[in-house]
């Protein structure tokens, strides 16, 4: 099993690299044939990631979502499938390049950290684990899409405001499309994030006897949640959009990243099971 | 016919000043000039293209002084001196003629490189020439190739995608801001010609509504009617800003008419939906500081010009690719012509048959005075059908050579020439 798992991970890395490379080539050359190739590669990468996670499940005997390596892989997996599900409904020109590069980054990071199989801490031995962590990470996947969209928005908006039209002007989609992307992904991501926090809280009640205990990870989750809440609220009430929404999406993603890794390494707490 | 060549003669916007071109512009349709052209001695196939930027003739004929003189007379009459004419006129033969025709059809020889109009004009001209039976085997093939060159250039390069005009630039920017323009509204401040043109482009993209605000309401109403929009007075301007998305300003006002302070509350009312200001007035109508506001984009005439420049350089790059396609296609046409080494014999054969038909018709038709014009034509058609069918097999026999060796081809050509009595003087 461990050999299959190893091979699967290597092929995930390879296929994702090829997908990202193909998207970059498409970005430069804008040849539709290459985009089709890139799409097929990214879907394959998504499928391989799923298989890898399944193989890891059999290897470990529990949901593979506890170690740093696993978290990164599941994060990449969530981003991939969030993108593919989004792509299925909306077309945003050249979005694929940004997303595939982010996925590649996550996977490369996951390759760098320890892939060792560790015993599950008793506190985590529960069916809440995949539900809580899975839903949270799926939310993060959508939020990372919003992050990519935010970056693209800032690039395109800069070209339009400065009136110096370079590389990105023709290749990036319209501001309106990017703003809509921001709105859709944030809303979806926020729903999953909320579900993640609620499920975590219910699990805490079961495991530790209290819904909330201000553990650093919990606190930071709440902060992240509020950042996104404010953003969504402002959009619906006073019409926060455009650049501000893009900056907030990037800022929110920074909070996500900190909650996911910063807290574990810097602040510790009951959530820090594996390093 | 041996000795016959493809000849392209013409004048265009590069070689000839407009004063000369307008003297020769072939007005009143193609029929009459084409008929005239056909009558010129030595011209077997002909085709004529006349647009405001160029007049070009494509002939299959035996070149010579006499022919050139006749053509000059046809083109210029006696309105321009002969020496002058020769100075303006360009003449290309065979390969160069083919190349030039392909350059024209690919829109690489146009005043605005890449504009799509020229292809339509070529097709129109060809339709007339074909209807009047001015074109034959060679020109039919050549012109169809010219159309496919145009098609390849259009699909394989981006030469037509970035038009170069201020109003196009405005549309392009609007699309990068709003994506779809279908549900967007346009406000024209002032009713200048440029604004009108830009609005026309936007309407072409399907904007929902055009509103016109003009100092004199009557002119505003008139313009609004053109776009099925509505006119408002100048005082309603700020109220309108809450509704519209794209503003094109072109008033003659010496001072700025919209300031940042005016627009700021509007943005609040719009819930930050983007506004795109286009200021094509000189001196400017709109406060340059508008561009510093979030979700507000302001472009003045200079900014738009820089977009136009960008599009232009993009086009030049694409033009290089297009030129390569033209070269490629010229070469392949050249090859086809070479492969048709049997063509002179075919042509001689056809001409002989046609000659016989014509002389027989000339003898017979006057004696059949009772026939109506239509019936006479039917007889002509019948005659040419008979000859075509008679010649079919000999021609197939001839053409079958081209895939075999050259040597037998030579022998067969000789055989055919002897049988049909196609004299040595013609080969």
C-alpha cells in the first residue's frame, strides 16, 4: 500500500506540474489547443489527488487529515475540486493558470514536509475528524480561489487605472467577471467555513465537554470568519466591491493561512497535534 | 494561350493621389466598364476591382505596348497625360501579380491593415466579372484562391481582432471593465460627432440604452432619436449618473463640468457599481482626479490614443504572420500553374472551338430573325455545351499526363495539336 501511495503522490506532483506548465504556456501563447490539454491535465491531477488521499486512508486506517503533509494535500485537493466545480459553471479567462500554480505550490510544500505515518491521538479518533477538517478545508479551497481572483483583479485594475497596457491587459478577464468570481467564491467558502466552525464546536462539546474554549486555533478561526463576514456583509449592504473586495479577499486568505499553519507553529494550543 | 500571362495593373492610395483616383473612379457599377474591357484586343480573361482606395485590373492576356496603351485609355481616358499615368500605374506579371492580389485580399495592402471590408469588395467585383463571363479557368481559380488566402489570414492570425480607432478603443476598454455590455447604459454629454461615433459602436455591442444630455435640447432629442434613447437637460446630469454606466463627454465647454466632489456622492448612491468616463473633449470636460476614485475609470482622448497605438503595434506583429501565409499560398498557386504546362494547349483547343462556334453563330443567327433574344441565347448556350462535351475527353486525356512523366505529356500535346490543327505559330 505504501508503495502505491508513494507512486500516486509522485504522479500527482508530475501531473500538476504539467498542468500548471500548460496553463502558463496557454497564458503566453493563447492557443486554445493548449488550454484543452491543460484542462485535461488538471482534471487528471484532481482525480489522482483523490486516489492518493484514499490510498493514504487505507495506509493509516483513519482520515488522512492530521499531519502537516496531509493537511496540505487535502488543501490542494479542495482547491482543485473547488476550481473544477466552479469552472463547470463559470468561465473566467486564464483563471486556471493562477489556480494551478497555487495548487502546485501547495503540493510542492506538502512534498517538502515529513510524509511519515503517525499514530492518531486518542482525542482525534472520531468520525468528527473528517467532517470537521474536511468541511473546513473545502471552505479554504473556495477562499483560495477568491484569493487568486483578487490577485487577478488587482493586476487588471492597475493596468486600467494607469493606462499602461502590458501583458495582462489582453490576457486577464474583465473586472466585472473577476468581481463576480470574488463574490461567488467568498459566499460558498464562507458557508463551508461556518459549517467547519460549527462542526468543530459540536465535536469539542463531545470531546472536551465545552463548545468553545478559546484555544488559539479557535480564536483565529473566529477572526478569519469575522473578516469574511464583514466583507460579505459590506458587499450586500453598501456595495463593497472591486478593488476593496479584492484586497479583502487577499487579506482574508492571509488570515486563513495563518490559522492553518501560523497558529500551529507559533501559538500551539490543543489543536496542535502534529507538526 | 502561349505568350499569355496573368497581368495585374492598378493604382491605389499609396501610388496615386486622390485627385487622380477620383478622375478614374469607375462609377455606375461594373457592367459597362467590364464590357468595355472585354472588347480590348488580346484580353481573354479580365476582372476589375474598384473601391475608393484602389482600382485594379486583372487580365489574362498577351502583354505588349498596344495592350498597355489600350488599358491606359480605358482607365484614364484622355484626362491624364500618358507619362503621368505610367508613373501612377503599377503593373505586375504572373507570380508578382498573384502575390499582389493575395496581399490585397488578405487586407495587407489596405490603408487600415486588417480591415475586413476589402474581402467583400473583392467578392462583389468577382461576382460581376463572373456574371458577364469575363473570367475563365485561370482567373476563376486565382480569385477563389485569393478568397481562401483571406480566410486563412483571418482565422490563423489576429490581424482583424484589434481594430484601430478611438471608438473601438472605447468599446474595448468598456468590455474590460464591464464584461458584458448588454445591460449597460450610455450617457452622451454633448452631441459631438466623435461622441456619436463612439455611441454607435457601443450600440453595436448591444448596450441597453443611450441617454443624451445636451445644452440645446432640440439637438439632444434629435440624436437620442437616432439611438432610440431619450434626451435629458443638462441640469439632470448628476441624477442620470446614478443610472448610467458609460459616460462619453464631448461638450465645447471651456471649463470642467464634472468634478470629483460631484461624483463622490453618486458612487455611494450607485453602491459602487463602476463608472466609465470617456472624455473626448478638448479642452477636457471632466476632472482628471475622477480616475483616482475607486471603481471610477476616466480616459481622455490621449489615453484612448495610446490604446489605439497598442492595437496598431499588435496588428503589425500579426501582419508578419499574414504575409507568410500570403507567400505560402502564392507559391502553391505558382506550382499549380507550373503543373498546368498543358494549359496552353488546353486553352488553344478551347479557343479554337470557341472561334468556330462564334463564326458559325455569326453566320446563322442573322438568318434566324424570328428568334427572340432569349432564344438566341439558348442556342449559344447549347453550342458551348456541345463543344465543351466534345472537348471533354481530349482534355481528360491531356490532363491525365500531369501525374505521369513529363515525356509522355510532351508527346500527347504534340498529338493533340496535330489532330486539332493547332498551328506551330501558337505554341
